[in-house]
């Protein structure tokens, strides 16, 4: 039995490294390092900082997050990048939630499998939860945010140039293109796309940036790698073991209907299990064919890609365990309530 569990963990780790590191985490780490290195703090503070209008910054963070096709683990370096660059804690955690829970690629795929009703419900639920999460995180750490804003503002920052904007857009393309351009076929096709757009971004960086600037960028990116990667790998290994011991029959019995208990169980399954973006839709479709209710299905659609055990560990490491202890229970409570309410509306 122990050998089987060990093998399950290793298989999960093997699959994650093979299918996600090169085309997901590598560009995410490079983008995060570039945000810290090249995005002026004035720009981030002006639109997403603690002093900016909460409504304005939350809307920008929520709307922009739909365009970032990432999973719960890949989004961490991106959200951490804007946070350390000067964004407020509310917008940073809105990105942390919305991008994996309801990115446009996952929404399109959800619609093709589960229908437009579930897509609309997913968008409304993700945005509603995001604004509540942003508000909760801001209120919980308001004093810390005020002190941090003063520190960031007095440190100054360089003006963001047009060349910086172009480079950042190219890096966003390296993160999104493998999934948006290749929606079917082999993983090797995604690697080819990633290699092509990465080569373009690298050539542009070489032309417009000095070697010292590039070294500083890579240094910032490496900080994210060494800070986040160990926790992600440990978490993925643990999730593989959990998946091996969780019986499918138990899921079929306990996730039917539209009750609070079913929604909570679906939320908890999603909260600890790692789902790469888009993989949640076929999984939920299978469970719904076995009797899973629409409310619990929506809860799992949101929390499955939105958070995971590796995500918990990495958030605690990057943002601090106090923030993780506020964020994770908030998502679990809201996911449960959303699923419970949706169960009556969608049925």
C-alpha cells in the first residue's frame, strides 16, 4: 500500500513537471521577474496600489485576470510580481483567484462541455467572490497595507518606457500562447509555440535592454523560482497521494443534490486537489453524469482550478502564512455558499 501511494505521488509529480514547468511556470516566473524589474512603481501604485480607488483597482484586477490563462500554481509568481511591485493586497489576491478560477480559455472550454448556463454562473460567481476576497484581504491587513504603501511611495521608481511595455506584452504572450494557440493535439505542439514566442521575446530583450538590466531581471525571476518551486513540488506530490486514496464511489454518493453539505464537500475536494486549467471541466462533467448536482459542480469548477494544496503552501511562503490563513478559509466559505445558492438557482 505504501509503495502504491508513493508511486501515485511520483506519477503526479512526473506529470506536473512534464506538462507544466516549461510552458507554464518558466514564462510565469520570467513575467513576474520582469514586472518587478521593469514596471514602474508609479504605474502599479496608480492603478492597483493601496491609495488607488478600491472600486477602480478591483475592477481592473478582476477584468484583467480573465485574460490570464493559468492554474492555481502558475498564477502565484504573477500575482506576487505585481504585489511586490507595489499593487495593493486586494488587487493581488483578486488576480490570484480570478485568473485560475475563470480565465477566458477555461470559460470557452467549459461552455463547449457543460453549456452556457454554467459559463455564465462561473463568471458571475468568480467576480462576486473576487470583490469580496479583495475587500476581506484589504480590511484584514489594512494597517500593514498603509505602512507598506508609505514605504513603496517614498522609494520612488523609474518611468516605464514604451520598450518596457512591449517586452512585458511579449512575455504575456509567452505565457498565454501555448494554451490559446494550441487547444488540441500533443503537448509538443505547445512546446513549439512556447519556444517560438520565447525566442522572439528573448531577441527583443537583447536588443532593448542592457546586460545589467537582463541580469537584474533574471535575478528577480530566480528569486521566485527558488521561493515557490519547492513548495509546489511537495504539494503536487501530496495531492497525488490524496487522489489515490479518495474513492470515486464516495464522491458519487456525497455530491448529489443541492445542499450545503454537498457544496462544502465539493469545495473541499477542489481546495486540496490540483487541477491544471481546463482539466476541471471534463472532470466535473464526468461527476455530473454520475449524479453530482449543479451547485456542487459550480463550487468545484471554481475552487478546483482556483486553489489547491500546492497553492496553499506557496501562498504561505510568498505572501506570509497570516495572509494564507485569511485567504484560504475565505475562499472555502465563499465557494461553499456560492455552490449552495447556485444549487437552487440552476436546478
